[in-house]
């Protein structure tokens, strides 16, 4: 099956400033893909290159099997895009704008559009200029989903939405995936992708550090472990264990942080009589920050060894 998105050494520089650097990325059709990074990491730059809104310094990209430059119009017909900063016709009502955009597209199911308006709790009678940021975002999301595109590209799409509407947005993304369509979500809000995305790409300072499944990210998780022993234990028995840091042994209790497998720690603890073990899995946000802060990730970024992975 043709990949929904594929980039090859994609690079964009703004004079002496970097945008993105040698990004190799494959997003397969029929998945929800999260593109993660802090503000300024290069997320929006990549999206604009995919949509031919800006041109690359070097490298290339294809969307839905089509060249982003040569086949832009064909890509536009099959793709919806919600930018991070929406610019809408302010004097129109939401319904007028959606009707206008639907007429331009020419393939909108009016009943489905109305169901989206209801599900996202949008008042379509109000003029755009009177809407809050969150309600303007709802207009953009209805416009994006109502044509049932093969590919949705959503840049910080949940900005301004309340938690209930965010949940409905997630349902819409899952429905699109279940129909075989692809959703590409750019975000720096990690909790929203933790239970939604099939795979995530991590970008830092313009370089793609990794493409992982959520499960794969969690395999790198930092776990906080506490082990209560019956009787005294020697801290030296746990020194220099792989993945173990922040080790403290006091009053018969061991506390430490473990990255990845806890196998070595458990085997070392088995030499003593154990009363209890407590483990706290970190959130995806903590995993993400640990990944950013790791020497391995920083070294890869400096060396330009961006990961290439097919989902």
C-alpha cells in the first residue's frame, strides 16, 4: 500500500536559520500519526513543505503517492489541513463559511456536515469574528472532516477546545482511521496523543530523532521503583546496574529510577528477602522529556542520524 506521507532528506533553511534538516519519514496509510516536538522544533515547517506552501532547500516528499510540487492540486483535492493559526472570513457565519467551502470542494454530504456541527457543539449562526478561539477551531475541524479526505493534516488542532470537545475530536480521528484514512497530528501536548496515536515521530531542533509506537516509547520509560526488604541490604549490591540511576538505600528500603528493563534490578534484589515492591510508570510527557534530555538523542541530533521508520 502506498504510504500516506514520505519524505527523503527533506531540508528547509531560512537563510542562516534552520527549519528542518534531512528528515526521512514514512507514515503509512490508515493510521493516526503524532508528530511531537516543542514550539520551534520544525513541525509546522514540515507540514508546509508537505502542502507545497513553501519549497524545500533540498530533498523531496510525496503525499498519497504524489509528488508534493508536481501534483499539488491533486493532493489538495484529497487532503484536509487545519493550520495552527486559522484565518477565516470574519464577516461570514459559520454555516455560510462551511457551505462556501463545501461548494468549492463539491463533494460534501450535508447530513454528515450537520452531524459534525452537532458533535462539536458549534453554533453555526454566529459570525466568525464573534467566535472565541476554541469555536473558530471547531469551524476549522468541521471544514476538515466534512469532506472525508484521505489524509487529514492537523497542526495543533485541539488548541482552545474544552476537554469534552477534545474527546469528540479523538472519536472523529479514530473513525477516520477505521475507514482506512490517515490522520497526521502535530502537537506539543503529549497526553492527547498517548492514547490516540498508533505511532509518533519526535522532532527536535529540526531533526527527526525517532519514530516509535506508543508501546515502544514506553519501553524507554523511566520507572520509579521502591523495594522494601526484610533486614538490612548492602547498597553496593545494586551499584552500576544497567539502566539504574538515583539509587538510595536507607532503612531497608531501596529507591531508584530505572530506564527500560528492570530485569537486572530484580535479579539483584532476589539475593535478599523482599517484603514489597512498588513501581510507578511515568507519563508519556516524562518519557518525552527524558528522551529529549538523553545523551543518545542529543548525539543523534548533532550527527544528523535522523531515524527512518515505516509504520
